[in-house]
């Protein structure tokens, strides 16, 4: 729901990694209605794999990987995040927490925040 609810509302979108567009890496968060968990979208438009790539996020919780376009299901190299990552209370990129992900080449990740 966070990917389509509030689609035309600026409050439904937040950049997470400003300034990374020179690297062709994009990270943003989508918010749905108040009863839905936010979604983090990370896009790597390069042929490089980034291991332990830090992304600032505003809330702690478990970020479950619901889509990885590099999965072998889609013909990719199957580099991923073992189902998800726990956010650490460590400030990053202007956010109060961070997740460290494996960012596969030419791939998009979608992670849903499951708050503790």
C-alpha cells in the first residue's frame, strides 16, 4: 500500500540519500496511510555491486526485502540481503537510523519496514 497510497501527495515521498545521483544510486521512502508500514526503494543503475551500502532511515525496525530484481527468479545473480536487514540506531544521511544492504548491480530493492 505504501507504494500507491498517497501517490499524488508530497507527504507520501521522502528522499533518503540525497547527493548519490552522481553515483547513479537512488534511495527513497514511500509512505501510505497511517496504518501501513513505509517502504524503502533503493535503485542501483550501475553494473557495480555495493556491499554494506548504508542507507539512512527514520525509524528502527526490521526492513523485510519484498523485491530484489537481481533475484535468480528474474534471471539475476541472486545477490541479496537474506530476506532483510535490521535498522541500527546509528545516524546516517540526516536520518536517525541506518540499514546496511547489499545493493546488486542494475537492480531495484524494495524493503518494507516492520516496526518493533
